[in-house]
C-alpha cells in the first residue's frame, strides 16, 4: 500500500536509521601508538601523546587497555606492551596501579569526560601519596593509571543514546566475561610479586558491571577457601571498588553467601566495596523497570529459603528471598546487602562527613526506588570482620548516576586509595596485646577516622 502516511513513516524510519548510523561511535581502539618515554611530560596535548596507549605524564603514567564488544583485546601486542611496562616499573621502584573501567555513554577517546576526570583524579592521588609518603623511598613509586575502554557509547547523539541502556548492559556483561578477567588476574600477579606494589580496581555504572562480572567468581572462590582455613581471603590487588554499579544483585549473591559463612581475621582487607546513591535514577528506576519487563518471558523465578535472610524489625524470623527482587535491583541498591551509609552535611559552608553502619542508621539503608521489597530485609548475622562493603549515599555526595568525579566523591575515593597504599607500603609490627584495631585495619572499619580523612582530602583539594 502506497499512501502518504506510509511514505511518511518510511521516510521517518529512514531518517532515524541514517541518524543512528551517522552517530555510531567507532568500534576500534582510540590509542594505537606505543609512546616513547616521557612522551606526555611537556606536551600532554600533542597528538603523539594523545594517540599513545602508554602515556608518561609529569606526575603519573596513563595506560590504556581497549576491548571489543565480545570482550577481546583489540591488540594483544598493545596489551602485552602495557603489561610489560607496568611489570618493569613494579620491579624497579614499585608501582601504585589504579585501574578504572568506565561506564555507559563513555569510551576511551581523549575528549571523553570520564577520561579527562580520571586524569584529574590521578593528579589528586599523586598529591595525597606525596603528602602521605613523603619524598623518601616510599614516595618514589610510580603512579600508573590504567583506563579500560570499551564501547560504552555506541551512539554519539545526545537523545538517541538514551535508548542504548539495555543493549550496552548486555555488552558490558559480555566484556566482563571476556579478557578483562584475565587482564586483572595478570596485573594482580604482577603487583603481588613484591610487597612494594599496590593495585586498586574501580568500575562505574556498566564499568561496575564489568568489574563485578569479571571478578565475582574469583572473589567467591577466595572467600570460600579463606586461604585454606587461615581466616582471610586474598584480594584482587589491594581492593575492588564499584560506583553506582548497573548489574543485578543476583550476580553478587554467591559472593555474599560465601563471605557470610564464617568469621574473618581482623587484618582482612576489604574484598569488595560498592558505593551507590539514592539520587541515581538510572539504577533506581530505569534498571528495575527494564529488568522486570525484560525477564518476564526469559526466566522462571523462585522464592529461596535462606536462614540468614531476616527483617530488621524481627531478626528471629526467616523470610523468603525472592529471585524477582534479586533480578530487578542493582547490587548497590539491594537493601539486604547494605552495610553502611555515607553522607555529607553542609553547615554554614562547612562540609562534614558522616559514615555509619546500617545497624546504627537503619533508616538510611531501607529499600528505595522502584522495588517491591517489603519491610526492611537484611542479611543477619554478618561475620566478624566482614570484607564486603555495600555503602549507600544520597545527593549530598552524588547528585546522579554520572556524578562520580565531583570533589566530594573524589575525596572519598582518594581517601580509600590512600589508605590502601599507606597500609600496604608502611607495615609495622602489631602489638597483639594492645587494645583496639590493629595498624592494618581498613579505614572503612574506623568511621571517625574516615570522616576526618575525607574532610581533610576535600579541603586540601579546594
């Protein structure tokens, strides 16, 4: 049938297709040059620097590992060179390796806001490390940022890119199951070969999904074995942190269940840290809506019986754990997993931070967003020195899904990284008879110290 209405529909469809094709982001690496020593020290804006997959800036190095939508490295030669350079620096004076996996609507282009902000964060980390470690041998370590790039932005058109949420979620999980796992394990081996090295992994949004997908099974195995009964689980590097992770809670259930089986030693380092904000509409509303609709015809979900699953108002009574809830809620928003609440309080222009456990501030850990969770379900009891930290915050810290590099969030991230570095690189003998936390206790287990340190980091950056 050839009518004006049909022709108009076809023309509109064709125009939409042309716009999508014209706005498609490249499916290829953005950094293809090897980069000579010191290539970005004096000319960071030069093309010889910007096209390099290994950049040496004045205060830090910046490397790139870029992956296809199937989770494969675009070039094994580039990736091998990056790993070799990091290994060389680790064997030389030591390395502080900060790995960042970007999220939805981002990529590894030099103009990408995540990459620009990551460079600023590396500069802030450098300042914190120099302040903490001084100019001696500890301060001589190389700070290296590794930016893991993937096609998080498939359409570079402001409004059309909104329709790519679920397509990019599937790609992120595929990338996480691919070469990222092997890369992180290889870098873990490189940095663990010498006590003078540190490695921290950070993922945002679908980058958090990639990190969770890549490492959840590895962390589950380590939490299960507890180093063959010695009471602690080895980290991937020295810590894994995800911010507003866009992946369902079901993907972390086995890790949680492995971690709650028995106590950990006091010196156990955090295995997994999640930071999510109540102000994140993408994970609080779009995610559960899409998951609920998308899984209706795919999975037959069940009610699970779990002895640890209780309501805070009646901890003696078991309640059923629904796979429907696990699938429709992101790992950082799933109320039963939550352990802490972090907020920034501003009074007369002065910002102070409050970090409380969900036991001390249960209202701040209640279910929020589009969820059919009833009451206030929780995992109970948690073992001693529980190494999983699911932290909720609000608009006082993060005003939305992508507000991850503002000064307050940056102060928290730098505080956690600085704590990992200082505990890893400045060990002291522990007095077993002394009361209180040992010197190796994470700052996340010391609320007052964390609050003061984050505030100090924020003020020093202003």
